[in-house]
């Protein structure tokens, strides 16, 4: 390759960065490639732990930092933040002139990056398209990003078919598995003793890892659902609880305050603004169950063969392994699901489950295809009509 292929990773949250990490390492190691990094969204917010510092500690140079979050979690603030993000990201992309932009998932920060890339005619590669999360505004963002992206890397064949159903040419749609599995395979995970010391927890036995993000498409408020969750957790006083704080969607700050107040009044509960990928995945080795409404309970947790209690409709439509127990967002349903998750019988069932999300080689397969397509002179796409295929 006569000239470096510039591949820009845009990341707006700690979780997204953790998933992208294997791909970023591969790009950085390749002498024919130039890695560019744009940090935006929650990475730049003190409230969410200034997690851009984690990116730098891992040895990456951040080419552009794009502020976009307003200090409010109302729906109007999220809409305005998206607009600010499109503007700032357009300027950043114009400055660094990447050959490819890579984004993951379905958040409003990702949608802002995809919109800017599309309008600047920069080829876009999208990971985790074709999925459904019917209880979140993210669903529409994800499918919109699919229509703006040129290359698509899905986590299952079912999701690949759905991207094709949206009119994308099968020649540009690849099922590579979930990139989060790469981290499980590639990271040197922390020992139980190391984790207990870092987290200042006496004993990780009988511990639940809880992540609850705002519900953006339901009539029942986030506050009501968190009240129900906390009331259900109260029914299991012998179970230690480790909370990771919610993301920056509407009501995120409301949930965060509720969790902090709960931890302040419960010695068995601890809150962490950001665990980071290494500590989070390491914890999955030792916790008894994962509880909440995060996609990690459906994609990463099953790889460790542990139960997940999935609350409410946020992840509706996503393919769920047999380790996942669905619960309605009320105290009784959540408590019953937790009881099942903690039972010896169900935990034994989980040990025999199979994870449908790939073998842990997604990053290699993604990069291979991007390099194969190389520098594109245009990103014009024709709608792939299944009725004419």
C-alpha cells in the first residue's frame, strides 16, 4: 500500500470504546494503516468519569475531542446534543480527513458521527447493525446508521439478513460475530483477589452486577422502574450488589442519583461511575448474576455462562441466549427472575449453554474487509431490492 489508509474510530462512551479496543490495537499495529481517534460524548464529561483518559492510558493518541453533551438529560437536551455533535464532528472530520470512519452500535453520539460522515462523503463502516432494541430510541438510530454506512459488520446471521432486508448489498454485509467476545478471548483478565482489592470489596461470592440504563420508549418512567428494581434487590439482603452507572440518555442523571442514594444507605452495595472493560469483564468471571437492561447481559455475560436478568423492553427484539431471563419492570417480576437466576438449578443449566455471538475473531475480520475495499472514490450505493434479487 503506497500511502497509509487512515481509519478513524469515533467513540462516545466507555462501553463502546471497550468493545472497539481490539480493532484499534490491530489498526495501530499495522504499518500500512494510520489509526485516528475521535473522542466525544460521555468520554469528555467529568460526570461520567472523563473516560477519554482511559483511551490515552491505553497508549492511543486522541486526534480530536468533540464536546457535545449538554448538562441535562432531558429529551430536548439529548436532541440538542445530537445537533451540536453533528456540527463538531463535521469540523473534526474535515480537519483529519480519514479514508474510513468506524462506528459501533446505535447511540445518539454514533448517529451524529454517521450523519457527519455521510454528508462529507466519507466511507462509513458500522458494527452491530441489524439488531433490535424496541424499547429504546436507539432502534431508529441504528437503522438510520445502516442506511448511511457502506460496510456492515453484524453479530449474527439473523442480523445480517435484516441489514440486507433494509436494502444493503449482501456483498457489503458480513457476519463477524460480536466484537465484545474478542476482548474476552484476548484480555488477561484480573484474578478474584486483584478485583477484590481494586474494588475494595471483601468477598465477590454471591454478588450481582447491576447496570440499568434509561428507558426511552416506555410509558413507565425510568424512576418507577428503578424503584421497582431496588425494591426487588431488597428482597435478597445476602447478595452483594455492584452497580455501574447509567449512560447519558434522557433520565440518566435521575437514575444515577437514585443508585448513589441506595448505595449510601446499603453497606452491601457499591456504585462505580466507570469500571472500564478490563474490570467489567473480569467481574463477569466471579459474579453470580447480571441484572439490568444492558446489552452486555445478552452478549458478553453469556460467554461466561452466567445468568442474566433482563428487565423491561429496552432489549426487546435482540436475540437472547438461554442464560437470559426476561422480567417485566415491576418488583414482583424482577424478584422472581432474580430468584431463578440465583438458583443452583438454573446456574447449572447456564453452564451448558452456547453463546451465539461468534468465536472472538471479529476485529480481524472487520479490518480485513476494510483493507480489501481500501480507498473509495465514491460511496454511492444502490438499494438492494429483495423482490428483484
